[in-house]
C-alpha cells in the first residue's frame, strides 16, 4: 500500500489530492482515506483467520487430526479454504503433541456452525393427471 505519512506530508506542503494521486500512483480515495483525521499510518485489513482462531483451537483441542473441510463445516467457515488450511497447519502441531493428554468430547456434542441451527425444510408438490 501507499506510504500514508508521505501522502500527508505532500498534502501539508500544499499539494492537491489530484497532484498527489498523479505523483504517487494512488487513487484519490486512497489519498482521502490517508488524510482522514485519525487514520492509521499503515493500511491494515483484519484477517478472517484471526477471528476464527479460537473456534479452530476448540476443535483441534478435542480432535487434533480432523481434516480441514470438517473443521470448516463445524466453525461455519465462509472464506477461502486455503486461509483456513494455513491456520490449521499452523495450530495443529500444538495439539498433536498433547493429543494423548485429553479425552475428546463425543462428536455428537459438537455443533456444526449454521448447519446446527437451521432446519432443512421442503415443500409439497401437487401433480395433475399424468398420461402415459
């Protein structure tokens, strides 16, 4: 991303937003975000994996060898599979070392994300006269 302190410095020297975009190759909105009061010095986007880490740790604590696709269903993962795979690969060694120390919960006690709280419903279909 762009050097936000540099963008602020250029604007403080009297450079216009359009001039800064031309010179720095940034969009006008990026420059405006950098100039906004209270803006961070560096661009930061929250990671989906950091939000899911406690849930993944909970699953791995009981089932350290569970595959990633099953973990995704259990925690209702709705992002890229690769991101979850990387997170599981990073955390799994901690739980494999201690897998013999803890008794696992029964699988039936785990709730599977949205699947556990939504009901699958179906309608009825009415057929008229069928001629063969």
